[in-house]
C-alpha cells in the first residue's frame, strides 16, 4: 500500500502530467526490458560497487527521474515506481530502500531535500542527460536506467537485452566519475562502455 506522502507525490506528478500533456514533443525512448525484470538486476548490480554502503549513508534512496513534458516519460516512471513498491520493507545489503518520483524540473532540489543517492533515469530524458550526469558526478550519485542508449551517453548502469537475455551495461568512465568502483567479477559478465 502506498503511504500518504507517496500518494501525494504521485498525485502531484499525475496532475503535472495532465496539465503539461499538450506540450509533449517526442515519445520516450523504449526500455529494453520490462521494469519488473530490470529493477531487481539494477539493485543487485549496485551491491557490486565497492563504495555502495559509504555512498548510501545508511539508506538506499532512489529517485525515479522523469521528464514532466513527456506523457510517455511519466507513464514509464509510474510503472517503474509501481514496480519499486514491491521492494517496500526490503533491504539491499542490509540498507533499507526508499524511492520517490522526481520531475526533471525539480531535480536538484529533490536530490538535496530527499537525500537521493541513486537516480533511475526513466525514458524521455534524452535531452536531459547532460544535466543529469553533471549533477550525478558532482554529488557522487549513481545513475541507472533501462534505456541502453543512455548508458552510451553517460549513465553509469543500465540493463539491455542481447540474444534474448538480459544484459548488464556499465559505462566505466561514468561510474568512476560518480564515485563507484564495480567489482571485477561484475565487469567480466557485463557489457562495458569505455
């Protein structure tokens, strides 16, 4: 069940989407794998970061970033958020998980106010990647996505598909710039962008 604060944030995001729907300029980029299949993999990948616990400061706080002018982006972010609800009360490396929907318009403020340490970049953010990566690298925030092209453009962790199987994607320069150091055992099985 959604807490009242989560319900309010979701309601606000839905209201923003409704108001701005006519402003949509392009459809969101496709995710290679459904959120219910990619999110458990992304959460597992995070545990292979040698600096995971230090960066998390006692709690994994994941912000699902969407472009509020793109209804497809909001829809994708909502599906990701609904999938994350299944992880309520669970932990990653003994750290509790908290998650929030984050419109691009309030990205910097949300990161500060909510103490976000992982940004999940939903489809529809192609034009926002430079701003996202600049913030993530300055603040040491790990970025992740289900849009494989975003990894090539500077997002650190992604999930794609190769030969009809999930594929872990790691942008090594981006992950290092965000303060992550992934274990060699993960890098051996991932597709690494150098």
